[in-house]
C-alpha cells in the first residue's frame, strides 16, 4: 500500500523530508497530484507545451521548498498555490515577450489553439478559452477555480489568501466579461 493511501498528507510530508525516502515519496507526489496540477495549469496557460514547463517549474519549486510546507493546509492546496503562482509568472513573461495586453493575449491564444494538437474542443470551446485568456490574470485564476474546478469560495479564500467577498466579485466580473466577449464574437 502506498504512503499516500494510508495517511495522505502527513505520511507523504514526512517521507519527503526523510533523505532515504525523499525520491520515492516525490515520485508518489508527482503521480498523485501531477495530473490535477497539469489540468489546472493548462487552463491558465492554454498551451500544452507551456503547461508542461510550468508543471515542471512547480514540481521543482515544491521539491526544493518542501521544508517550508508546515502542514497548515492540505498538501494539494500548497501545491495548487505554487502552480497558480508559477502560471501567473509564466503568463507575465509570455506577455512581456510578445508585448501584448491580457486582452490581446486572448486573440493570440485563439490563434494558437487552432493549431494546438492537444486541443480537441469545438469552436464554442475554443472561443470560450480565448475569452478566458483575455481576462486579467487574477480574474482568470478565480474563474478557472470556480467554473472548472468547482472549488468552494471558502477553499479558494484559504488557498489564495483573499476574502470570499472579493473572490465572488472577481468571479462575477470575469463571467460578465466572458459573456460579453462571447456575445460580441457571435
């Protein structure tokens, strides 16, 4: 039986801090949380190659910073926060490299999704992803957490360190912008 199945966070955290078990425990962490983290990152950065890079950055940061994880939250919550921050950093770097605004990035993502081999969505899904890509980063993050991950506001608040009221306002503003963008593109 795996460490994670017996005592999800505590046992895995202890194994990750033990030099004799760290490598095996980290492989287990990647196997357990990697796919969910990748899905979250992909919704943020939209392109599979970028998501792979951001996931790798996330896992390296988690591996190097494991001693900083105090166990105050679930291990996945801690990893999710790292993944979210790494995604936001990646988006900032991409925008600077391309010299585009978040709104212009939506058009750029739309073009890239047409050529993305891993994107099998229909036209409506592509338009939705382009509209989401046009949101400011924080609104995009909140929208993805609520809409796709169905994360409760309180859990989002705990993960992001933001008030529930602020998160609700961000989500509703993001939904309104997406709706307006989709109606404009009809």
